C-alpha cells in the first residue's frame, strides 16, 4: 500500500495526531490488514502513517486498553488473537450496557433524534429486503452513534466505546459466512423504532433481542474458519 499520511485526511480534520493514529491503526486491525498475531513496529507505523512516534505510542496504548493489541515489555507489541469465548464474554457486558443506553435513549431523545431513529429504521428495513450489506453496515454505525448521543450518559458511552474495536473485527471476520442479514437488519430496525417510540421497556426488550441474535451469530462462528487475511506488509 502506498504510504498515506492520515493526519492530512479530510475525515481527520480537527482531531489530534494521537486520535488520527488510533483511527488509522484500529481500522487496519479491524479489517485484518494487521492480522492477529502480527508483531507491530513503531518505526513501520511511523513511516506508513506519516505521524510521529509519540502519537503512535499513545495510540497503541489506547488499543491495548481496548484489547486489540497486547504490549509485552521487552518483547514488543502484538495484534491480539480473535477468540470466540472472549467475544461471548464481551457480549455479556454489551448486553447490559446496550439495554441501559436503549432505555435512556428512549426517554431522553429529542424530537429530531426520534426522527433520525425512524429514518434509520426505514433504511434498515430496505436493507433487509434488498440484502444490502453495505447500507446495513453504514446504518449500523449511525444507529450506534445515535443511541450513544440520545442516552445523554457519558459514562455508558465511554464504557461502550471500549467494546467497539473487538466487536467490529469479529463481525468483519465472520459476517459473510454466518450472518442472517435480513433478520439482523430487522432487529436493528425494531430497536430504532422502540427507542423512537419513547417506551423504555419496549426499547430494553428490543435491545435484548438484538444481542440474543448477535450471540447466536457468535456461537455459529465457532465452526467457521476466519476469512483470508492480508499481511501487514501491505502497509509498507
């Protein structure tokens, strides 16, 4: 891959160099361009991203806190393995956090936000009918951000953000082989509708149903080999 100075990317305007380094490295890990088990070199990342060593080091420390890399003193930095059992444990945490945020969002969302939830729900239902995975994944990201915003709870949002990278990477590895896209899109639409309705109990139930499916998806991945991985050498 041609060296690309991420700090100059339009999507990164207004962000610190540490934030840019984090986003760039996280994207490579989630999409397997940096594969599980690969040893990371600060020098290679500096050259690849066109960002200094201090922001790179700070980004790697954040990725370590989120479980995407493992920092081994005097041995180096390694991309963490993908583990189904660990993912199931992560879902136990996500279930409680997402139920809480769905309840809070249903009670605290503004009128404009409720309209956004309905828009996302309509888009999800169309994606379900058309089996449109690209639209689904875009709307999934929008829904996650909107729920976090509508919940008006910074502590829940921060806790939830710690799970995003590991969850996205697991999804990326297995969704083409295991995912029931129409069902999953409908469950997301039902959650968006429930929050828009302002019914906290309904939103909590919809959140649990979605996590139930994601857990089923995760367990089904036990018997599936990971998709092919592109070597980190592609970054050079």
